[in-house]
C-alpha cells in the first residue's frame, strides 16, 4: 500500500468504525488513529492512513502516536517517511 493516496474513513463514533478490529488503530485501546485499509479480505497498512494519523497526532500534540506512525511508515518504506530532509 505504499502508493495509496486516498484516505477516507468513517468518522469517530460511527457504527461502521466501531465494528473494525482494534489492530486497525495506532491507539488500540482508545480506537483512535486508524491506519489500515480492508482490501481483498485483509487489513493492510496504508501509507496514506499513516500520514493522516501522523498529522492528526501532531495537531493533537500526541507525541507517542506521532512517533509510532513515523516508525511504522519508515519500516514499511512509505514515501512520505523515507524522503531525505
């Protein structure tokens, strides 16, 4: 999912999102910051989802989630996380 560019998820509190498994979220207990897409019967890491979670964590001043999103993105070679700065 390195080249995916769209990220459309149900809003927090929606019944559809509540049915998702906890491993889809960076904050599994709080069910916040989703970063996986359901494709071909599997939940797959989405670089677009990680970027959205990373940006949201920065806005919310959630350093732990910010670092986790960045680490997972780097491990999965997401283009936005591996660019030389």
